[in-house]
C-alpha cells in the first residue's frame, strides 16, 4: 500500500487562507469518484459470499438427506413375531426373499460347545509333566443309540467317534497350569483359561472348550502313554479309574441344535439357522420342549413410518432448495442461488423425483403417486392416505421399489447378479439368441460362457452384471434390473456433493470471484489515497498562494493607510 504524507500547510485552512474547509472538500471530491465503484464491488462481494454460503447450506442439506435415506433403506417392511422370544428369536435379513408365513417350532434343543474342566489345583505356578493327544470329532452324549434323539445329560462317557484321524501331539513337559492353558488356546478350534473358583487363590480349575457349537466340534484329550498315569491321567478326558475322576468332568457336550418345524425334525450345527425360512434368521436361544408360534408378515405400520420419513426428508431438502433459489418479483430479496444454473438443474432433477417412473421391478413401471406419495401445488410431498391404504392392502410388494434394489427374471432357472458399481440402466431386458447365434439383451451384445453345467451371460459394456442360467441353452427370457426411489435420491445427493460436479465448479468460480473482487477493492483503496493526496496537494498549493496574496494585500493596505495619514 502506498503511504502518502499530508502537507503541514493544511493547518492554515480556515485561518488565513481562502476560508474553505479543504479537508471536507477533498473528501467529498474523492468520495464522488471512488464510492460508487466501492459500493458496486462491495455489493458484488456480498452476493458472491452469500452464494458460497448458500452452496454450503445446500451441501449440508444434501448430506443430511442422504443419511436419512440410508436409514430409511434399512427399515423393515416385514415384522417377524415369536410367541416365546426367550426361546426363539427371529430376525429378517433379506426382505426381498421373505414370504409371509405362519410356522410352529417345538422341542428345541440348542447347539452347544464342548466344555471340559480339570479342577483341584491349588497353585498355578506349579509345573506338570504330561504327554497328551488332542483329537477333534463327534462325541455322542449319554443315551445316544441307533440314531435316536440323545438324552440331555451331563454324565461323562468314554465313547469317542473321531471324524478324522488327525492327532495333535502336545508336550506339556515342565509347564505351569497357565502355560498349559496358553498352549491349548493356540490350537485352532479350542480355547482354554484358568479360573479361580473361590477368589482365595487356593482353588483353580482349567477349562478347555471348543470354539464353535455343533456335534462335530467335540474333542478328546488322551495320554500319549498306553496306560495314563500321574499328571497325564489328570488331563485325560475319558474316565479311566486312574484316581483323578473326581477332579475332571465334561461339563457340556458338543451338540447340534435340534428342533421341529411344523412337525418336521431339523438339525443344525449352530443356533443361528438361516436356511429354513427365506430371508429370515432363526435364533435358538434356549432349550424349550413346548411350542413356539412364529409369523412373518408385512407391517402396514412399518411401511407407513418409512413413507412418512421419506416425505419429511424430501420436504426438508425441498424447503432449503426453495429458500436458496427464491426469486423476489421486485428483485430485491432473491435467494443467494436464485440465478445459478447449476442449482437450477438440481432443482429440476429434484422435481422429477415425484413424477419419474420406477422401472425394473416388473414389466409395469411403478409411480410414487400409486403408493400414496404425491406433491401439492407448492411442490411439497404429502401422503394420500386413501391411495396408500389401498396400495398397502392390494399391492404391498410395490413398496419395495422405494428402498430395495431388485434383480429378477421371468425364468425360475435364471439368477441375476448386479454389483454395486454396475452402471447398467434400470429396466427390463429380453435375452435371446439371434439367428446368427449371437446372444443379446435388447441391444446389448452378450458373451456366453459355460458355468457349473449351465451358462453365464455378461457384457463388456456393463461390467458387474452377470446372468446365470441352469440351462446351458435357455429359450428367450426376460430379466429385471430395478433401481429404487431411495437409490435415485442418493444419486442426486451424491451428484450435489461430488467435487467434480457443476455445483462444485460453480463454488470454485464464486471463490475466485471473491478473490478478484477483494483485489479490486484493495486497488480502489490505494487509488483513493492517491487521489486524496493529489487533491490535497493541489488545494494546499492554492491555499499557499492565497496566503501569499493576502499577506501582500495586507502589506499594501497598511502602506496605503500610512501614506494617507502623511
């Protein structure tokens, strides 16, 4: 910045000079030249900063809307009910596969880990010498015979039926109880720990247990010696009359989960059963010989809650968009992004959400209005209760087009896989083989490959989409690729937040404009000081001349007066 030194002769203003207020005069002249330009640039700066702030608000609202829809997409339209949730718990894991049903589960026996314990240790630092063998396999519970249901019993038995011949030799020579537990824990499939039973530090138990439930995950520990004795016998799983039987026991046998589903006997190695009811996980929580009724049905209440959340979130975003793009008829109170072309396109795309069809769920497109989600004359979303109730009653499956992507086919022997990154447009595609032997999906050329006795179809044009057929040469069929309403909203919000988007580029333009305007204002400030200095110097010179003139005039007046007196 240029510093201008003001002359001292300004102190003479209004004293002996012209009588004018030179300082005010200079300020006025400078202001008349500089101020209009400063006001213009300042106004531009305020509008530009307001636009930048507006984009920040829009980005923030887009992030909020995106997060809201991510939550909505996880909402469950089905509800799974168990009449005895302490014994049997249900969890819906894939709503697209769920079929409404009523079932009965009875005679539940949960799957267990095998637990073996050795007690009677008074010191964890004492060392032991033992050669042991560890084998994994199925160890039947007491009462098991001829394939009949085993009795629930904790009585130790000495029958072991290994599934494999794998034997792991373990050297426990000169090892403490803590070290023995650590050696067991390092073996895949089991874990071990030492427990202080009384808390007094004089009674310890070694607990060894399988890591997974299921009868096949049982194990036995045997001595490497033909006739176990001493410490080897102490850790020996089967009871062999060696004198250590009072200090060891199998407190829990490895067993499968067993139950009846509508009278049909079912057995699994875990308590989480996800292959009985499509899209539903059954969690067996406790043994129960009684009956538990379970039901899986669509919940109109859950659907309406999700719809209400959608309407609220869309209206929040729409209100912010309207505020930012508001155009005052007088042109005085426009929103900060009223004339931004990038935001205008976003607003147009947002309005399309309410009227564009949702395709790829069947041959017939689905409209939000058909599900009861409409817009009023102001563009606000609302729920048409009558339409919603009718749709929820007559075509509830259509509501999945709101939150779940979809792939399907008219051929039951065809599965369609679509990755998250695949950019194939939503819709239906007829797959057929032409007379020239070429396979196509509409206008898309497909590559056919042999797959697991059937065939697979893919296209280099749309990687991430593969169609699998159990028939190596299927006849013409149709596939569906559905993009949900939530996905459409997410894509719009992603485009807003994208650093390479037109909105982001507009923001960068505004920021550069801010820098340019601030530079112009700084130049105006320098120019103001230079002009002020120039006018001050000019009027100062005038004042100096006036002072000299007045001095000469005074001298002449005095001389004339003196002459007249003489």
